C-alpha cells in the first residue's frame, strides 16, 4: 500500500454529484416545501368539512313588572282592570194562555159529625157483663153557666134487646127501633152539675158498647 496523494476518483460519490450538479439540492428543497403545502391544505379542508355543533338554545331573562310611584312618594298604585261589559237580558214576553183559565171550584166538603158543645157533655163506660147482658154507667156534665136539658141516644146492634136505667136526678127511657135507646133528664141539669145514670142491658151474643152515643145531637165519649 503506497502512501501517495489521494486522487479525485478515490473521493465519495455523493459529494461529487452535489458538487457537479447543485440544482439537485434545489429540486429536493422545492419538492419538500410542496409536500408540506399539500399536507397543510388537506388538513385545512378536513377541518372545514367537520360538522358544526348545534347552536345552544336561547336564554330568556325574567321580566320584572314596572311599579308606578305616585308623585308624592306614597305607596305604589297597581293598574286596575277595566270591567268587561255584561250582557243584558232581553225582556221576556209571556204568551197568552190558549184559553181562559179555569178557576177551581170548591168541592163540597163531606158532612162533618157535630162536635159536642162545651155546655153539656156525656161519657159512656161499660162496667161489667155476663152471658145474658152487661152493665154500664153514663155520666152527663153541664159545663154551661145555667141549667140545661139533656138527651142521650145510644145506638147498639140488634142483639141488645132491653135496658133498665136509674138516676137520682130524674130520668125517662124510650126505644126507637131495634137497639136504639133514648135517655132524657126529667128536668134541667143545674150549671156545673153532673148526672150519673146506671144502665143494665139484656142481649143475645156479645158486645157491651154502642156503635154511637150522642148528647143533645153531639157525640159523647165511649170508654
């Protein structure tokens, strides 16, 4: 191996190419810059194509009512609502009746049995009975202010045949058909006094109370 000087043919090939053709470096630089520009352009286009986010809903701020203050600095006055007009009712007309109205004619009331006046009253009360007859007591009271005559009528069914009567104030007895007996005082009964009549009836069958008893035409009580 000789130690002489190095020849140009022995130097590396790359430096020699660059030294002989410098335009290669320029072309490589321009290509590198162009590639970077292409990358930047594609990145910008991708960002533009990205979907935009939906806009946020609008926000509403609460509104505050405005209060009016009086010029003198007093309390606030709220506006009053104006009343709405009310509908008026049209006058209604009544049509005349189809025909003349009929007035109700009062019906005749049923015959009312006469009520015993307060002057003379009577009460019949059965006191005992057996198979052939029964006993009773009749009390007549004069509640008037003067003496009054009195007449008592007893209405039995046809099974009561006879009657015997006695009284300390005087008495008369008569019959008016089957089962009807009439008792009369022989004189006026003094005011405020009473007369007691004891009766003994003969009968066939049962029953010791009359169907009706009257004193001076008005009903008497039956016990």
